[in-house]
């Protein structure tokens, strides 16, 4: 774990996939074609806490959904890349925009479409229920499944690596 915390201490940008990472991967479609997704509120609070400690958060997702846009606005996430079936070009764009190197980026994925980016970053993270090939190519796996606390696991691990997790938790006592 020390090696993971060393890698994590250098992270300045955290990028999440959405479906299967920030959600459990379920897609709810109404008769009118409207798409619904369920996000974990504790994951959202973890993202807010991490941003407060200087880590920039973004998403790269293959699907396009207004509900994702609303959720990211609510969390203060401004680096939102939707409809990116090929995620690597979006990754190159976001790191240029933010001004970080690939080694300063953590990426959280769950499926094989995430591998091109995961293989480029300093810290590749797979959610606990990720595809076996994604698990094989990750540096770390979350204790929780996608949409069920995995994002919170990542945020708390990054705060631990930055030495601010205890201080953050103490602020609630």
C-alpha cells in the first residue's frame, strides 16, 4: 500500500468514468426516452472534500446525458467530457487544459474502454467490480463497487496520501 500512497501523493487531477464507476452501471430509460441514473451521495461528498484539498476532478464518459451534466454542476466538476467513445483524445485534451503530466493523473475505470487511459496515467484505479482485464491493469482496486462507494474510497485514499484525511474527518466531530 505504501507504493500506492506514494503514487497517490503526486496526483493533481482525478478523472472518473461515469457508468459503472460513479453509478452502478444501470441505465433507466423512460417511455419517453429520458435517461435516469442513480449517484451515491457519499461519493459526491467525497469528491467535494477532495476538491477542497486542491485535487482537480473531471470525467470522461462515452455516453452523453443531461443528468450527468446536472450532477457534475452540483459537485463543482467543470472538466466534463461526454460522448467520448475514444477516451484517449479527451484525456490528452484535459491534461493540456489543466497543465498536468500523465504521472500526476489518477483515472478510475471499470471496463475495457477505460484501458487506453488507465495505461497512461500515474495511478490507474479499478472499481471492485470492474472487468477482469481492467483489474489486471490497475495499480489499485477500490474496496467498494461502482456507484456503491467506490468514488468515496478513491477520494479518501487520495486525501490520506496528501496527509489531510484525518484533519478532514476531524472537522465533522
